[in-house]
């Protein structure tokens, strides 16, 4: 039952929030040391089943797969996901970068049995596993990208002077953020408070689901719950990255590819349209555009997306 | 250590850049009425114990060690970008709390460009000279190989050597920073190119408004 947060009702308890239908916590947990950064790896499914690596998006954590991953495990896979550095239960790092996330992912994959494994990733995780198809082709058997294909249009439609203004603003905001870090902590609150805050970025997801996420991605201390994600991380930043650099990694992929795109645009998504992706897909790739679905395709339609993935990998 | 701090010449203080301690060295005293010169070393280098003999600067001279270099913190697990080194310099600028002229070698030259763009009100001229890391990783990403450096404690951190040598520097990206420096500074030529080696990012800024070119001595003389 969905109960509106706030108001006169008592705060949602941990037990009530954790009782989300269909959600299961992973069965096994281990730590992988990636050059001194501890990455928490989560596993679900038969240990002897073929492994499948599952990468979460930016500002998410492996627990966001707690409905989706069990469906893949039920389909006969040993589902291996991990919290990226600074996210979930993994270590907070001195530095964060795309290269570091790639090396971390490669370190997790290196702990799997020899041979090729399917890689599945959502959003930033989709970009990560797409990159890994080019960087580690000998370790990849198939790619599933869940709404993680950036839009070329996102930059090409922007006039030079506007792009320049955005860069200057981003640089200024980033430096001010760096100066303000200190011993910053996430703001504490109740389970309902944190769910409500996350709802601003995940407006299409149910309150019950957001409250469930709090019980996994946040921790409770004397003054309330706080998200575990490194409080020094922020959306955006400045750097030379161009979305087309990711798109240009698609055509050369030599393993079967399934791309799934949610067609309803929202804050956390890329706003990518099918016609922007299709010219870059490798020969034989399968592409599914889901009408009426937002960025979190595996959360909004876990059964349908899991069926697509299982059928594709069969 | 502000300019007036009693840290002796040859000594250093540690300036916090979030989880990293950045070593800031005092290399020379000088006329306190002249803005300090801040040295930014090249990739794999560190601040020299004394100012290079060919440099003539009438004011105080400082140098910082970038993250993973010299006496600064070596982070676990890499993650280096040029942009994070801009944060190192920005922390030092906040600490010094007065305008400075920046002299950057190699990687430090590229960082000097970015810092001059980010803080045009504080950076009174950025001189770029040759040194390790001047080229960077080219104008777009290369082959997507994942490389881990050999085990070594450093300094320099082998992750810094590897990752910062692959740092991508698109020409239009560099040109944007030259534009920001020119627009934000009240100097006629806030940027000075004294390099012999001219990778695409330097070629992109040469000829732009506010970018001077010539020997390093001439560049420094412009800002004294």
C-alpha cells in the first residue's frame, strides 16, 4: 500500500519499507580490492551458474537491481553486481574519474571464472559496459545497454557560444563545490524524508520503491538516515568528454548487442531518441524502444525488461 | 602559509584540497610588493628545491606539488584528471589569498591555462613552457585499452603518470579556456606561450586574443 509521506502518519519503519513486493537482497557479498579501493560485490543465483555482470548507473547502487536481478537469477544466471567507488557500500575514494570506474569494473570482472560473460548496464553503467566491450573484448559474450546510450544531439544542437557559457558555469560551480567540501555529510532524515528527496530525481518511481531504496542505499545513525553515497560527489562537473565518443564505441562491437531505450524523457536520462542511436548500432544488434517508460526501464518494467534480456541471452 | 607566513625558504606547508594534502613550497623571498610567482611542475616532476637559475622574478616564488607528486598525498586507486589538478591550484590560490603569476611546465602549462580561465581575477598572467606532459593524450580518446600501471609506491604515483599522459585535450576545449581568460582578465595578454613543442591544444590558442608568444623571460617580464 502506498502511503503519502509526511502528514500525521507515523514514520515508515525499516521493516515496512523493506517489504517491497518482489525485492530480494543479494545472497552473497564480497569485497574486491581495486588498487586500494574496496568495492562491494553482490551476487544472486546459483554459484555454479554462468556469471552475468550488472553495472548500475551514476548516483545509484547495486541495490537498485533488487527486483530486476532476482528475475535474471531465476532465469539461470549467477548475477554479479557491484557498488561503484563512492557509491553504496564501496569505499569512498580520493579521486573519481571515468578511467577509474572502468578499471574498477575490470577488476570485478577479473574475479569471475575465465571466459566470456554477458555485460548488462543501466545509464552510466550502460556506458561503462559498452566501453568494456571495446577494452576487454576477450571477456565479453554479449552487451545489454539499458537506457545508457548518450545523445549526439545533446551537444550538436547547442551553439558554440552557449556551449562555452555552459562550460564556464560548470567550471565555476565545480570549483566552488570543491572549495566547500570540508567534512561535508549527507543531510539526515527519516526513511520518508530521504525517499522524498530522491523522488525529485526519480519522479516516475513509486514512493514504496524509493523507501525500499533507503533501507539499502542509506544507513541509520543517531540523528537519522543518510544516503551512503560519498557526499562529495555531485552531478555534472567539467571536462572534455563528448557524447559522440561513447556513441562511436558502438559500431565496432563484435558481440551480440541489445539496446533498450525508455522513450519518456526525464531528469536523470539522456533524452536520446531511437533515430539517433540506430545509425551507430553494430550489424545484427537488437534495439527496443519502450513507449511510456522513463529512464529506469528495469525498475518501471522489471518483468518485461528481464524477459527481453533473458530471451536475448538464451 | 600565506605570503606573510613565517615558513622559511625551502620549507613547505600542506594545503587541503578535500581528501588530498597539497604541498606548497616557499622557494624564494622577494619584494613583497610584487605578486608571487607560482610554479606548476610537469608530469612526474615535483617542485624544485630552488627556483630555476634562469628565472628572474623580483617577488616571492612558490611551487606546489600536484596530487600524487612530490610531498602531496598519493591517493589510492588513481582517478586523475587535469580538472582535479585545477582544484589543487585553486586550493592554493585560496590559501595564498592574493594575485599570483603562474609558470607551468608541461602538464603544468595545460593546468596553468585552465586555472587562468577559472580564476582570471587572481591569476596575473600564465606562462606556459615545455616539460613532461605537454602533449597529453591527444585530441580525442585513443584505443580503449585498460591499463594498470606497475606496482610502485611513488612518488610520483604511477597512476598519475599513466592517466594524466592519456588526458584528452580537444582544441576547441582549450580555446574556450583561452577565451575565458581573455574575457575575465584586465591584462592585455593574460596567457603567454613560450613552448617549442606545440600540440593541438597550444596551436588552438595561439593567435587568440589575450595570448602572447615568445621567450619565457619576455613573458615573465610582461607580468612583473
